[in-house]
């Protein structure tokens, strides 16, 4: 019997699992720095499972970046992938490459109790799109459409690179401070791990403070410890995320709900839940009422990208 394999490959880690009976099995995580290319990492995974080369019927890999053509170059690590060479090397009959936020969006259809927390109450309209947005290494943005019973369509995009929205004079000053350093200020320039540091430095500069923290973890740890400056930075981060998410809801008509994903927000989940995110999310002037009843959830599931890769592979095989 040949196997189905799914993968979720980021800048630092590559996660692999077998997909069987619509479920993940034998999840394992590999550091990308330890391998020359994805084929080598997958061979190590297959060896750990006792699966010989040629033992895979199909593979679905979720990768960060636009997917087009034969060759894919990974954005945040040294790997490259040629579809032709990959299938030849691993003797795979079928390879499906999908954007990582396509996988993340499809993964939202697999959430279980205890893998998400309510941020804003409401009732999702299943006939309307859902928004999936997540600060991590970058800022991922995607949308999810329900096409029918157990049939979903994820629409990837590059929404993390829209302009950072400004809602008041303080935010305008922050934007100007960052613009003076880097030029164009995208949402991702602030709403990401590196963006949190940039935001911290900008706020320190505006207020005449000397920055004390150099990493996202140092800033979030300080905020969790009650340091006023770090708390103010995390609060502003949450407010900017609310503005970007709200803009996307209006653009998409995303009354199917909003899923907050990624590795940044769960680090300070309690602060996020008490933050001004919800107020900024719905701060849209005459359209503020549109957000009444739009639910928002903070996703804490560990392997949503892998789950979504499994959904994508299953749908491709079934249809």
C-alpha cells in the first residue's frame, strides 16, 4: 500500500505527517537548516517511518509564497524545489504545492474544541467568506469559502503587504517614524515578529526612550511581566491588527468569521483578549455597525497548516 504525505514548510521548521482516513498520523518536525533540500528532509521522515523510496502515492506541501511554475524558491530558508526533480527523486506519482495560507485557511475547517478562543462574539454566516489572518515570521492573510458539504475553497493572497492603516494622531506619528526608517510601511512591517521589534523601537524614539529589548520574545516577556513600555507596544500591535483585520472584513464581506492564527499572538493571548483589538476592528465610521455579530476567534491549534494540507490533498484526490 502506498502512502499519502503532507507537509507544512516554514522558514525554521518543516512539519510532515502521513494522511490516512482523513486524519494526520505520525507528525514529526525537522529543522530546515539541517537539510539541503525538502527531498532530503522527507527521506529522513520516510526512513523514520520505515517507508521506502517509491512508497508515496501523493504529496501535498504547504509553502510560503506564490506557487507557480515548476520551480519554487522558499522565502525564509535556503531550500528550492523543482516539481519535476522532486517527483523523480522520491518516485512520487503526484505532487500538490499550495500556498501556506491556503493550507492554514483550510485547516480552520478542522478545528476541535479547545483549539480556539472567542475574541468577539457573534454567529458566523456559512454562506459568506471567512478571513484567516496571522502575524508570524510575516503577516499571512487568506480567505475561506464553503462550496458545499465538506467542500472548501481557500483563496490565497498577499494581503500582508497592504499599507498599514492609521486611525488617529498617535498612529500617524508611529507610521511616520517607521516610514522615515524604511520607506513604504506595509502591514507586515509592523504585524510580524520582526515588526513588533520595529514598532517598539519607533515608540521608544517618539517618546525619547532608549530601547532595552532586542527580540520579540524579550518584548512580550516584558509585557507579560507588567513593564509599561512593553505593554503599550503590545497594545498598539493589537490595535493595528484590529484595523487590518477590519479592513479585510469589509473588503471580503467576511461575515463567515475571522480566525487569528500565527505564532505571535498566542505568546500573549490574555493581553490580546483584553486589548483594544475589538475596538479597532470595528472602528470604521459609518460602517462600524457592519461588525456587529461578526465572530472572531484566536486559534491555538498546533498543526493547522498540516491539517489544511491534508484537506487540500483529500479534495484533490476526491474531485
